[in-house]
C-alpha cells in the first residue's frame, strides 16, 4: 500500500514498489490512498486482514500525510505481518517543519527518494532487521548500496533468489544451453541487478551479471559470440556505463563489426529525461529503459532488439569460411 497526498510522489513510489515485487510469483496488488481519512481506513482494514491471513502488508507512507491514528495502528500491528516504511524529510526540514513522531518508526527513507533507497529500505523492513529509530536514522545513510543479498528477500511470503542462488542457476542454465542467447546485466546495486536478471531469465535467456563497467567490458569480450543484448546502468563505480559502452564499441571496431550489426546496448537510467537520452546516444548506446524497469518494457526491448551476432550476420571468432569453388575456365 502506498499512502501520499501528492500525486507525483504517490505514482513514483508505486512504480518503485512494483519494480521491487516484480520477481514475486504470487500476484502483488499495489493500492493507493490519497487522503488522510482513506489512509486510516485502508491501513486498519488491510492490517486486520493480513494479521489473520497468510499474506504480508507493506505500507510505504509519506510521514507528513500520516495521522497519529495511522501511526499508532501501524506500531501496534505485528511486524511479522505488517511492514511500515516511512518517507521523511531531510533532518533540517523535519525538525523545522514537522512534529517529532508520536511513535517509533524503525524503517525510514529520506526524501527525495531514489529507487535504490526504497528497495533497500523495503528489503530491510521485510527481513525484519533491526534499524535505528527515526531520530537516529536521519544521520545515517539508508541507501545500503553495498548490501549483499545474503538471505534473499522475503516478499509477501515468497523469497526471491539470493545473488548466490542466481549465480548458481545462471551457471547451470548456461551449461545446459551452451551457445544460447545471452543477456548481460550491468548494475552496481545488487538488488536491482538480481531483480532484472530474474526478469530476463523468465524470458528464456541465459544471463551474465557485472557490478561495474570494467567487469561488463571483460564479459562482453569473453562472451560476445552469444551476446544478444547488454543492459547497462549508466552510473557505476570505477568505470561507468558510458565509458564501458565506448570500450565495447572500440572492441567491435577492432573486430571489424559495422555499426549496423553491433550488439544492442540498452541504458538503464533513473533519469530518462531528454538530456540524459541524448547523452546515452552520444556515447554510442543503442537505446534506454527508464528505471524502475517494467516487465513489459523489458520484454518489448528483448523481442525487438535481442539478437546474437549470428542472427546479426556476424561470424564467430575462429569460424572457418567454406572455400569458394574455383571457376572452371572455358576452353576456347
């Protein structure tokens, strides 16, 4: 459930939440509440239903839009069944414009909210990990970009595969289907990387993953002959997605691959504005997907542009060409 009176914030958070739960096999419903009264009512109803049933309720709410009644109800529900995540203003604005919380809120995200921050906060909240109260958490980073998926992510009773499990499944799948169409996912945030990997695998592709641009370029060089697409995060440490794409294009030029037959490098960016898309194309990326990546958009990209080198008319390295038959000279 997403609770916020601001429509832009509500839609953004709802899309982030939908992305987080995209790997869950069970149906996940994202509900909205745009008024304080409606929020109080739905939290009470859904809270009772989840407490008595087998499903879990995740409530992502803008703190300034929450009544004392809602906060009290949320704090009184069992954390194993109802998971509240609060969106709060930065510390300076909070203490200047907002009253201190009437109850302890263990899971918070500072605004403006990024996809990475919200996914990390929901992951911690669902895992029921101990977190600092609101007054302490404001001074701490909540992005947790280096967090490892050591225990997987529990989502409404279904556990997403851990990065280790995904890696093992990837190796097993690739061994069972050598030469099969492969998609490389490059993203420094492990949770997003794992979720996108699962979406791609569900479309029938083998997958490779990289945590930065340097790893991505190395994997492209190693597996180019089966590579159908590269999904490239733009902002990564060490070597970012833009520089990595330029290195991939340099490698293709060294192999004599013309631009029309190059691998499709699809940028994944949370800033899919006009200037950002121009930067992607200026760095020789083929297209882009806006984060959070939706299943439908990803499937559309793969269907339209996912092509192995053979399908693009490129011979594999070391492939032997059939000798041309010598033409017989006509007797004069």
